[in-house]
């Protein structure tokens, strides 16, 4: 079983739509969680950390459900510039990170 | 904020030559750095974990004699692709974590090196 499972998509949504991505993780001892954005032919860039109580940054909301072992990312009012691949990253211990395969999002005008 | 710098960003070399890629943490010390490879339309694949002052830990299937890693200081790790072949053409990315003992610190990625072997 993979450490992190993520639906690769693609998700094609119209501008202004709300879209949500999930990642499930297998190890209940996982310590911290992050969402990254990766544009084509570029490195991943941190979008946001995921905190136990859930957290929001503008149009982006991240949530953690430890009981069900998944994290989610919600994007409201999608913009064309949100088109990218979104990676979830799970940190098991200080030097062990597990990556989802990435979910491809295309926002259509 | 924390920045990881990678150089070069792009390299084209002939088959059989060696290529060195540098990864620097610019404003923090990194005892551990990670090296990844990403083929087009595929996920990031961890190649090795680079440890300052000791040997790197390689993932299964990654040839340690082909991908030489040196982490001689707390701010610099290098990956050398020896005797490169066209199948080594890929996007190589490094990352490091600021905050040696904090789970809340995220990974910071270098800007990547696009290697093309002709």
C-alpha cells in the first residue's frame, strides 16, 4: 500500500468554481502535512501547511482528519492562474516525507 | 524566508560526460537535503537523502556509483551524474527543511535542474 494516495485527476473546472482535492495517508504516526503547487516544468512551491484545526489562506482552505487519515484542499472562486498540479506531502518523521502523485487542475475560462 | 538555490537550472551535455548539480540552502543550515528526479508527466521520485558529513542514503534502484552525492557543509550538497546517458535526461530537484527539529517546518525546494543528455 502506498504511503500517500492522491487522485491524479485531471480536474477541469470553470472559472469561479469551487474544487476540492483529497489525499489519504496510511501511517497514523504521520506528524505533519503540507500542500504544494507545482507548475509545469517548475519545482514544487509550498502552498500551505495543514493544521489540525484546519486553516485558511484567502481562497484556499486546508483540513486534516486524523481519524480517517486524510487531508483536503479546497479552492474557492477558481482563477485561471490556479491551473497547476497540487501535491500533498506527509511527514512521518524529521527526515521522511511522502508525496502524493499530484492532482492536475485546469481552470477553464 | 528560507530559500534553497540550485545550479545550474539547465544543462545539456554529451553522452559519457559527468554533470555536477549544486544545491545550497541560502539562509539556513541543512544537515539533510533530499534529491529527486522527475520525468515528464510523472511524480517526484526521491533518489537519495544527503547527510552532512556522512554518506548519503540511496533509494532502492538508484545507483550510488552513478549518482554521487557529497554534502560537505551545512549549506551545500552536490549531485554528480557520472557518465551520463540519454536515459538520465530528467528534471533533478533538491530540497531541504529549515528547522532541524520541527515537524512544522516544510520542505523548501530548489528551482530544479533540467538535464538533457545528447
